[in-house]
C-alpha cells in the first residue's frame, strides 16, 4: 500500500486563498463528531464522585467541545489532499475552496491552545493535561502517523475519542481512576467495529485515496470477523462501570440489551455477502447490514452514556423503587 502524504509545497487550484463564512468554520469543527464527544465528556463529569460548581462544570464541557473542534480543524488541514479525493469528504470546507488550509490550521491551533489553557486555569491542570494529550493524540498519532500507514489506525487511534469521559471525570476529581479508565475502554473497544462498519460500505473511497483501512488491506471477510470479535469483547467491558460502582442496575440492564443487539448486528454483517464496489461507486448499494450496524453503533454509545447519567441522576433509584 502506497502511503499518501499531503503536499505542503503547493496547493490545488481549488483551495481558497482567503477565509470562509461562519458556517464554513463551524463545519471545520466536525459538529456531529463533537456532539458525541461533548456528551461522553459530560457523562464522565456527571458520574464522577465529588462536587463541582455548575459554572466550572460548564466551562469544563466547553473546553472539551472546543478541544474536539480544534482537533477536527487541524485534521481537515492535514487530510485536505485525501478529502479532495473521497466522495464522503470532498464537500468539506477546504476541498471545496471555502476555507484556506492556512486559515484552518490557524483556527484549529488557536482553539487548541485556548481550550487547554482555559481548562487549566478555570478547572484543574490534570483535566487540562488530558485534554492536551487528547488533541496531540488525534492530530499527531492518529492523523499524521497511523491513518495512512497501518490498518490498525482505528484500533490505536480510537484512543483519542475515548479520553473525553476521563477528562470530565478529572475535571471533578483532579485524578484518574480505574472507574474512569473503564469509561475510556468502553469507547476504545467500541471504535473499531463502529468505524469498520463505515469502512465496509466506503471501501472504494478509502482505496481510491490510498488509506489502508481494514477492508482495503485485509479484505471484507477478515474485517467482518474482527468486528464480531470486538463486539464480543466489548460486552463485558461495557458492564465494567456497574461492577466498579460507577453505575447501578438501570445502566446494567440497558447495557445488556444494547450489547445483545450490537452482537446481533455483527453476526448479520458476517453473514452478509461480500460486495465488491468500484471506487467511483463507493457507498452506493450493498452492505445493508454494515450500514445498519453503523447507524446503531451511534445509538449504542449514546445509550450507554445516557444510561450512566440517568442511573446517577438524583432521586432516580428512589423513584424507580416506589
């Protein structure tokens, strides 16, 4: 597999030479990804033992959101060459010429520094350090190093998306605990089957751009087997917060149900016929089970962290016990 490297010496003619609209810069933040990151970060803050002033808690969540957006903007700056090639990403602000690469990099860099400094000064430096490491991991370890070099890019790089609940936890406690690590592991183990489901029906896109996603390198069948393995390993990890006392019976019951359905989707993906799609038809037709699993995977993660928050909501257990 030939690695693709972005051209830093010259830019395609389509790249903008000036800034874009407010909407374009919001798009650089990857708001859909940010929303899930913010929610998991908030959940980590909500279930952490101890108290935090509501204003300080809001600042911590804001910093997580801004840090995630900064990572997205810098990712789009670096990946502008392959984004231009892929059907899924060619409409992003830089490939369509709405925002200049330099503008995106500056925007992301300023937001990254702002989010970390505000977290440190207003909340605590443990949370700030975790936020800084998360941004570094996503930008440098995943985007610049792993993504174009190894099919394990998502397996290792998924750690970047798994840190937010630990950051939220540290915002309250100022430390890292086994309980917060269990929240990290939940997202870390969820990421490969979630993203490989996407890569199955976007395989042509990744092949065209030279990105060594698992289906491109190992084939669809091997990818599907690994997806099932990860979902099976994920099930007991998803119950760890209950075992560690972070959550109770409400969370445990919801987690069992969500994992049973997720495993069912993985089995359906494994049984589905492999589909070879030309690069120019990436994402069109076939892989119905993979598309369904990808859609459910978002509900899966949201459901776990919503259950965590509900399980720890004041008076919920007493209310259910009446």
